C-alpha cells in the first residue's frame, strides 16, 4: 500500500466520509480513507437513529446542526448524485416537555432568534396534527407498570423543518460521491499507528505492516478512536467512552394513525420516529441512566436490547400512544456512542501534534452534525471555504477548549 498521500482519514462512517468529501469538494489533495470494517456503516453510523433536529443548549450547536441538516435537506445537490439512495424525511421534531408549561414558549423565542422554524402547540393543536399521540403531562411508571389518570394541558414545541434520513443509505451515497471525486476508500484495513517525527505527523501504519506517508491524519474512528489516541505522544485531557446504546424497532399497528413525527418525550424518557414510511417505529431512551454502560472492547458487546429496557421503553411508548395494543413484532439492536464524559460534546480540530486532527467524542450527536463537521475539518486543512460550509467558530469544539458548562449531561445536551 505504500504510496504518499496528503490526508489519511481513519474511519469511513458518516463522519470520516463527510470529512473526505468536504476535502475533495474544494481541493485536489490526495485523500485516503481507511476503514477496519468490511462494508459501509458497520460501526456507530449503521446503528444511528439519524434524527435531524436543531434544538440544542448552545447557540453554536443550533447553528452547527442547522448547517449539517441543510446538506441533508439538499442531499442530491450536496452530493452531486442524480439518484441518491437517501432521502430527507421532513416529518418535524416534536418536543414534549411534560409539566413545564413555560419551556416550549421560551425555547421558541430562543430558536426563532437563531432562524429555526418552530410552532408551539397546545393539546388541541397537537391532536389535530398528530391524532394518535396522547397529551398526558405525567411520567408513566416504567418500573411497576401501574397506570395513572392521564391529564393534559401542556405546551409542546415543534421544529417544523426537522426529521430524519436513512443512515446506511446516506453513507453509501457519500461513498459514491467520494469515489467520484477520486477519494480512495479502502475497507478491511485497520490503522494501528500514527507515525510521527519531531516535526509532527509523517503517516500511518496498518495491522498488516503497510505504511502510508502522509502530512495529515484525521482520527474519525468513532468508538475505536482511543486506540490511536493512546499511542500518541501528546496531551489529551478528555475521557472518551465507547458506550452501549439500546434501540427498539416496533411494527406500527393499524390502530395507530399516521402522521407520526420524530418525538422527544421528556416526561416518558423516550424518543421515537417513524421508519419505512411509518410501517415501523424506532424507539430509544433519552435517560442519562441508559448512557452509562461503557464497553471495554468496541469489537465485542451485546448487540440485542436488555429485557428490562425493552419492557420499560415499550410501556412508555404505549403511554404516549393510548390506542397502541399490547401486541406486534418488536426487534432490537445496540450500537455505540463515543461519549465525551467531560461535556457530552464532540472534539473537532487540530491537536498539539502537528498534522494530527480529531473528530471524536460525538456522544450521540454525530450524524446530524457530520456534513458541518466535515466542513470544519476541511476548512482547517485547506483554508478554503465554499458552499454548504458552516461559519461556526472552529474553536467552539476545539480540543484545547474548557469543558462546556451544562445543566444536564446527556444526548439532549
């Protein structure tokens, strides 16, 4: 494999391919992407719920998510593919804050000032848009399953332009777009070492003993990022934990009507979205307690959801959909977040080792941010800005920043 290249990107998930494509869109750099998996989307990307929402705690994250989502909304133009596999599904993102009846109006004011299209819905307006959704403000008892008398009266926030996109299809599209732009992408190749001298990065070596000289190396290895970080002779004061995340797929019964939005249900501790044109529902947790299972080996972890998790999250789903009967097929899978324990936000940019760049620790935020993160890295390496670029300051997610101050550390940060 030994031949000189300009940039080696380690990892061909949605982050790695977004970086490679954003580099190729603006430069003639020789770009090599190396992926240890045998096929596209074997890692965290393939297990992503791929929800595209803009509501975040920090204004910069609202903008960064918006810049990423703009690429997904204009996917054929952004990728340059006449017939892309992925298609943006703009079903809206509904936030149900429960008993806090001031939250939705306050967030609408903030998000509107940042250019996010939103609506605040009362119970009647919610039911008119989404007839199958219940409006109860109170959390279901997911431990004993005891029911309560539901009561509404809440205020609910709808991101009008939010939605989702198929993650595997999106990666396959980016792979095709990268190869069209002469990016070399190789699967089944594990990068073991970043080669350096006293000037900085000089290339990489692989598990079969090959070496590739390069002036830039980008760590976009997802949950495997620590294997490269651990052998670097540099300070890296961040804790990045591969963390098992459980997700359910549930067939939608005929008793539950469409449309169904993406929904973040604070009081029930769940999120869900439609899949396959509403034939299924993807269901996961928003609870911090479900983002704590650190995995020692990202190549070996339990791939099916726990029984207790399944039972509790399904009970919460039934609470939100009063007409949902207790029957139907339930499937599950597990993926990995790479959780930045210090502040649940990604680390993007240059390190103290010249030529070594990271895009790690996305903590469940990576998919929606990927095109914008690719833009940040590409602007860093080339110093060239073009269309679909983000204008979020490069240092906001920089490695040398102080941890961001958060009221709550979770995937909803």
